[in-house]
C-alpha cells in the first residue's frame, strides 16, 4: 500500500541542491580523505565546522569516512564486523546532533536482500544465519520501513509514515561518496515520518538508494536455481523538532552530503568479501550437486547409485583439499556449517538420509519423509501414517543426516 503523499513532498527537497560541488580530485584516489578548508557553502551557513573521522578499530584504526560537523555538535559512530556474514561483513553507523538534540543526522548500515526462485524459496522472512536479509521481491519503501525505520525508531511514540517520493539525483548530492560513472542501476527514495520523544513532536526524513533486482543463475543449465539480490545503501536520515526541519534543512543537507569515504578501507572490505565468496561458493556447489544427484538417483539401480555417490564424495573431497585456508578467525567447518544452514533455511529444506545412506533435501513443510530409496517419496505430518499399507514398494522413514 502506497502512503499518501502530502503537498510538501511534491517539491524537490533542498538536500539535492545542497551539494552541487564538482567531483573530488581524482589524484587523491586511494588515499584517506584529507581535511579541507571550509567550503563557501559552509561559510554561507554562518556555522563553524570541524572534521569527524569514522574509524575502524578492528582494521588498524583505519579511517572509514570523514564528514564535516558543526563544532559544538556531538558525534558518535559504531563499527561492527561479523566474519560469518557472507553478504556484507561490516556494519557502520554514525549520528551527529546539536547540543540540545533538537536537530540531527544519522547514517545507517548498508543492507543486503536476497531470495531464491519460487520453486525453491520457502524459508522464513528476515535476517539469515550468515548475513543478508531473506525477503522475496522486497520493494524499496517496504525495506526502508521494515528494516530501517521500524527497528531504529522502535522506542518512540506515535510513529507515523506521512508519505514518500522518489529522489532522482541522489548520486549528485553525494558526489563525494558515490561515483556517478559507477552508479549501479536502481532507485532512491525520501520518506517522511513523525513521532514523539518525551512528549515532544519530531519530524524526520529518511533517504536510501536501492539497486535493481540482480538475478544470479545456478551453476549450469541443468540446475536452474536462481538467486536474486538487491542492495540498499546511502541510508541516512535528517531530523528536527516539529516545525523546525524546513529552516535547518540547508545545514543538515550540507553535513549529510559532506561525507567522504576512504577508498583504501573499501578495498580492505572487498578483500574480505572475495575470500568469503570463495568459501561460500564451495558450499553452494555442494548443495547444487546434491540437488542434481537426487534427480539422477531415480534413474539408477542400487549398484550404480553407490558408484555415483562415491564419485561425488571424491569430487567434494578434492574441492576441499584444493581450496585456500581462511586468514581470519574461525574454522572452515564452522563457516561451512553456517553457510549450509543458511542455504537450507532459505529453501525451507533439510538434509535427510534414506535406508541406503543416500542424502537428499526434503522440504520442512512435513515432519515425516518416507522413501523406497529409488526416487519415490511420501511426505506426511501424521506420525501414525505408513505408506506401505497403501502403496506397493518397501518404504522406510528417512532420518536427518545429523542423527
């Protein structure tokens, strides 16, 4: 449901006109942001600014980004690394506010959304065990409300979403943080909310950019399982006491768009993600191989099946020995276990073993799975049901592989 858009949102907000300076000097690429003299726009605001550096204590205290904040404002930041989060391993947030907390700007962590094709996607909606948020076909307005506004403003009273509108030139406003030449396809939004804190009414505007849906196909045409991705970044908000936001928007817009990232820190994150991708792909290949093997087993005799499984086991064992060892804390087995649990969770399946020791993925919609061991399955939630009473064949109940 689309929220009604008040007349206020029909005009282009001043944020997109607050930062129209030229692109940063390309000669500084790869270096931490350097403190610069106060721009003329800052001088026009009649406010003295100071640089604030967001630093990463777990990466040699590297500078993540720098922004200009008024001298008397209070600014805090938080950096949290989670190496088990495959899709985005680091979460960065920051907030700067005036001495009386009557106006503020807040930056929120980037978010990663994913889901599978309808045939295989059965997992619950929400964050997964190795990162990413499982939410099929999520839209930008819903993502902003459900995963940013709701959790970060859960302690306020009378929270209301007043409306939202598209923002077409967010990359121009954030020309220090987003390279227009490398801007991904997607959409941006501004959403306005109101609420109360200690009885005082507040207004706040949330901004975010979300990439278009990316389709990631299966490893080959015989395994058409497809994963879909959407990323949301440049998530921030500007707020003030009710009736004040219009007058302070030039100041808030200048501070918000002054943010300048450190390219070297971004490279460090990219290196970690590359390493994680190698490990996770190995797990996914194992699961894809299991899916393909389940289809083949229905066509094979027991002897052929045993030989096929030995070949699969040998192939998987070889892939384990030829892959590199992680350079960060935690064992490979722990990471593989989490990755496999996440994959099973998003597909709503579990590894089940038949009477011949063959493993296949069965949907968790049912508590009991029966099979002949030759590709014939019966699923039920009735603990007293026995398919041998009604069907020909020797059906035996499957058991979880961890038993």
